[in-house]
């Protein structure tokens, strides 16, 4: 009710006048948009409506609510049309041309919307002139059904611009054709000034689109802008070419030797004495340089500075005739100097070439607008040829001149590239500081043109040379230019150039690669990561990629949860996971929890790669890098659970799963991990299964893992002892000569952990004839294998089992032990001494040769052993084998266990009463007694006691007591006061023995 009252309060006459004003204003604005048919149609309809509104009698319709409502709606729609018209009126013709279809659609909709408002007048209920009513109804019908289409010419030009802009750079003929078609579509004459003005307005349209953040539209408009700018340049170039040809013909025919003409006196300003650039007339008719006369006027006083004549005003008028004459004089001289330079460059005289290049440099600085004439004269190939000189100064000068010639000249750049300029620049880029600077400066100018930048990327060695110059650091002033070029070669603002980026990585320039992984499209990332996964990285490139945070990008791809990204990212990560710095980065980026999650996925290849990376992360570092993203350690239970799950899931992941567990058990504090492995339903039994049926390398890694477990937890040994097939498999590994030595060492280590009392293993070793293989390991170069083999063999040297001992000594074990005592590890020396001790205890039994099948076994024996006085051999007697001096030597070792084992071995020489004196003589000769009283002071009380025991036996003999008694007394003095009762008692007893006279 209220709204109805408001409508009635509005006078109809006022509304008609308001709407009429908007109609005429919008129609006139639409008429101003030249050659736009759609706007002309809109203007026609608006003027028709205005004419009919003025024929309405306001008194007849005053107070009619439907008419008032219709007029208000008409006003609103006309205002919308006015805004639409103004929007397109402010835009360049190029923008309107590109959007001709959209423009036609918007105008069509505006006309129809205005036509729909005419139906609101409800003319059937209004008493008005029937003719007006009929015309309004007809106009309404026409407008509602109006169809607006862009002209065929404009559509054709628009489509051609779209096609050519996507292609990039058009050829000269095509560019000029486009300009002609644009001009024709707007019914205006084609001229450089026209296209320049329109390009300036079009650039403003692009800025507006950027402010509206219409990214796709801006990109398209920029492509068109580049194309039309090229066309504009081609038009200017064509004009310059015609002028060049005319002047060249004139100068060639009128000047001998292309002499340069001096300027006429009229060309010079009387104030400056120089040829005028902008000659102007003052009010008395005299001519001066504009800048010079303005400076004089600024001093004060309105008069001619030369004649002193008063002037009526300070108005300056350009002396156009003189300006044109001076310009022609300059251009003719310019042309003469170019032609003369050509002659000098064609000569082989270096001085003339330098003079020509220097003059060309001056020409470029004097008249940048006319330097295309140098290109037209084909001097660019001549200068490029001159740059091949061995003279680096001349070479640098050539590049500097070429830089000035091609600066802001697409035509000049194209000619330089056509002449092989890129290859030449790259070839000489690193030929001394001056040449390098000039070459990089020239190249920086060339690559401002997109297609030349693309060609540079395709030139063999270009990227490598740029990186080399940058990395060497000899030209810090060029670093910014080089880096800018590399950035442009890798990314053009829209997409990454993958082949160029790959070449940069090969040259050890990794920043663009990292940028692509961090900011590139999914397709670019995928392509780069797949390539990286296949590329062979060296340490330098790997470290460079790590510095550029490539690992963070790869981990982010794992976080994407997209299989197409996860799979190649995993393969690429494997290139880094064994590198210590990379391990830290993977852990810090939160990669480890992701790897554990990937191990639970069904994709086999991904599980395999994830397990391999975890195996690398744990190598040499255990769980140090198994961290959450906040660097909190991941729970061992979670790690073992996931890894053990993969251990039994597939043989493909089992190998790396075993390696992870192996690395975790190699650290000193591995008890929790071992307990978790043992507590797993399939833990130890699964490992034993892989030893039995697994193939290398799974079997080999498993053997090493079980060895570690046996060393750290003796309860694991029982699992091995009770598995007959596993024992056979281990023995087979030891016997197999194709198996790696370290694996055989671990297998022997497992067996050495089994108690000697285990008859099952003893029988099995005999049955499988494994002793020769173990003795061979003792003689081998693998020190750990040497020790483990001895630990396994010791079970066959028990003095109660002469048969077993004999089977070993026949394999020349004693001679092998001689070398172990010299160069073996501490455990190997201990085992060697124990075996020698056992053999020495049985020597008298071993040298009684057994009979077999009625024959005596042939043996090389000594009929006069210094100790045993019997048929000893090198195989069964430590004296005859010459091992005693080696045992004495190891007494100098710092390890108490080695010393004790050596003492016990030497003690076997003093066991039997009838050999006692001979044994002492052997020890004395080998200087063993000197070592014994030195060892009395050892911190190891067990060793000290053993020394005292041996000295007590030795010093029973008077001659020994006389030789060593006083020395031993000094040593025992301190020992007798020790707090170990047994040692103290033995020391005091020996001291008393020494004080009793012989």
C-alpha cells in the first residue's frame, strides 16, 4: 500500500523527462563507438523509444501506476545500458575487436531487457493515442526478438588474432596483413600513428584486467599485445628499409670513398657552436638550438643574445626546413660511415677492423633509431666473423658492438642468430674476463626475445657453459645476469621447460628443478620426478639438490596421497636415502611416518621402495632418523610391528625389512628391539625359514641378522640349535665357495655361539664335511670370518677327542693359526690360543700314527722334537710348527683375555715332569720368561696368578732362579701386598721360595 502511494506521488512528466535524458545520452554515447554495428542498433532503438515517450500526453496517464512502474523499470534498464556503452567506449578498438561476440551478446540482452520493460506499461488499460500505442507495442516486439551478431569481418580478424597469438611470433607478411585487416574492420586508414595509439589504449585495458584479477583474460591479451607489437615493429622496419635503400643509392652514387661531409655553418648554433638537434626561430628570425636559447631567456631580458636586439616576445617556432636539412645531412653521413665500415671489416687488417668497429659503436650511440641500417647492410655476419680472431680485445669489441646493434631490435637479433651468433657466443663465453663480460652482456640482450631464448636452450652446451661461468665465481658482476637467463630458460612465466631444467641439473644447477617441484603444475612435477628417479646422481648433484630442499618437495608428494605422485616420489627418494644429510632432511620433513604407512598399502612396488628407503635410513644409524615430523622418536613397537608385517607378507619386501631389523639390532642399545622381535608371533622362526629356503641376498641379510641376535641375546641360540634344517643350511653356506666371505663369517659366527656340548651340531658338521671349509676361512682374508671359524672349530679340539683333533691337524690348521697370531683380531687370537692349547695337550697322543687298512699314513715328522723327543710333525706340535715365539709375542697385547689364552697355551709346555726342563729352555729361548715377570703387575688378577704359577714352576730350577730370581723378586714385592687373597698367597709363597738358598 505504501509503495503504491509513493508511485502515485511521482509526477509522470518528470519521469518521462528523466528517462528521455538517459535515452538520448546513452544513444549518443553508443554512436561514438565507431563501426560497432551492435551499438548502432541499440542507439536506434533508444531514440525510437524517446520519440514515442514525447508523444505521450502526461495528463492522460498521470496517476496510472502501471505506466509509472514501467517508466521506472525503463529508466533502470537504460542506466544499465549506459554503463555497458561507457565500458566499451573507454576500451581500445583492439579489445572490442577481440570481444566482438561477447559484446554483441551483451548488447542483444540489453535491447531485450529494455523491450521487456515496455510490456509493463499495460497499454490496454491506458487511454492514449492508438498510433502511439501500436508503435510502442511493435517496438516492444522487435526489441524482445532482436538478434545481434558481430560482423563477419570483425569475427574473422578476432579468430585470426587468437590463432596467431597462440602460435607466438608471426612472419613479417602475416603481421602486416593483420594490421591491415584491423584497420579495414574499423573503416580507418592504416598508419603507424593509428596502431601506436591503439596499442597504448590496449595496454591500459590489460592493466585493468590485471586489477580485476582476470588471469586467463590477461594472458590472452598479452599474447595479442605481443603479436600486434611485432606487427607495429614490422611496419616501422619496412619504413626504415625503404629510407635505407634510397639513401644508400644516393650516397653510393654521389660520394667517392664514402667521405663524410662536414656540416655547413648554418647547421651550427651560434651559442653552442654545435650542430643543432632542435633548431627554433625567435621573433627576429634568427635560429638557435632550443635548449640554448631557453637557457639565455631564463637569465632575464628579452633580447637576441648575439645581436643584442630587443625581441617583442619569447615565442619559439621550430625551423622545420633547417631541421629536415640537418637530419638529411646526418643520415647521409651515417650511411657513408656504414658503407665505409663494411669495406674496412672485409679487409684482413686488424687496425682497420678496430677502427670500423669503434665507428659503428659511435654510430649506434649517436642515432639509435637508424641502427637498423647496419643490419640492412649485412654487417652483423661480418662482425661475427671478425669475432673469430685470436685477439681477445678484438673479440670483446665485436661482442660489445653487436650488443649495441641488437639492443631493442628484434630484426637485428634475428639476423645475428641466423648468422650463427648463439654458437659463437657460447663458444667464446669463457675466453678471458673482457670476452666473457661482453659475451654475457650480448646474450642477456638477445634472450629478451622469447624465440631466441628458446633457441638458446636447444644449443648444445649453452646451459653448461652458463653454469660453469657462474659457479667459477670469476665474474661476480655477471652472476645476476646469468642467473636471470637460467631462470628464464627454466620458466617462462606460464610453464616450466623440462628439458632445460634437466640440462641444468646435469650441470649441477639445481634451483630451477627445486622450483618446479615446489611450484610447478602436477604434470611438470610428475615428469621431473620420474626423470630424477632414472637419473644417476653423483654426490655433488645430490648435495646441491638437498640444499634446494628437493627432499621436502618429494615428501610433500608422498603427503598428497595420490598414487601417481607417491610412486615416482618414492623412487626419487631412494636416490637420497643412503646419504647422511639427506637422511636428516627426510626425517625432518616427516617422511618416516609416511614410509611406514606406505608399507601397509597393497601396491607391491611402493612397499618395496618404502622398505628400501627405511633400510637406507637405518644403515649405520639405527633408529636415529626414525622420527616424527617434530623430531620425536617413533615408538620401536610401531616400527617393528610394521616391518615384521612386511617380513611375512612378501619376499619382495622381506629383504629390505630384514635389513631394517638388522640395522636396528647393530646398535649397542638394541635390547628393546630384540625383545619385540622375539615377542612377535612369527619373529625368529620366520628368519630361520629364510635361511633355509631364501635366496641371496635375502638369505644373506637374514644370516647376518640372526648372528646379531645370537650375539646380543643367548636365548636366540636355542631356536637355531633346535632347527636341524637351519643348521644344515648354515653349513651349506660355509661350504659354498660362491657365497660372499662376510656371509660365511656370519654363518660360522652363529654356529660358534652354539655350546660345544651340542652333539647334534658336531655330528652334522662331520657328516656334512664342513671342516675343510672352516679351515679355509681361517686362512682367508676376512678377519671376522677367521675368528668365527675358529670359534666353531674349537669344539673339535677337545683333548679328550683325539680323533676329532687329528681330522683338523691333517688340514694344516696349526700352520694357519701361526698367521692368525700375527695379524688376527682379538677374538681370533683368543680362539687360536685355545685351539693350540688343546692340540699341545694332545701332541704325544697325536704323533702316534694310526693304522688304516694295513697302511701307515705318510707324514712329514721330526725324529728329535726338542720337547717331546718323539715323532712330532709341523701339524701336531706347536714347537715344531714354530708357533711358540708367536704366542710369546701376543703376550705384549693389551687385552687381558688374549694374554690369558696365550699363557694357558704356553703352560702346556710345562705339564709333564719329564719334559719340564726342555719346556723351560724353549720358553727361555723365546724370551717368554722376560714377559712373565712383566705381566705379574697386570690389572687382571687372573693373568697375574697364571704368571705366578708359571714362574713358580720355572724357578724351581737353580739356573733359572739364579738368572731371573732377583728380577722376579722386585715384581712380586708389590703383588704380595695386593688384596686378592689367592694371588697374594701365591706371590708370598714364591717369594719365600726365592729366599731359600739353592
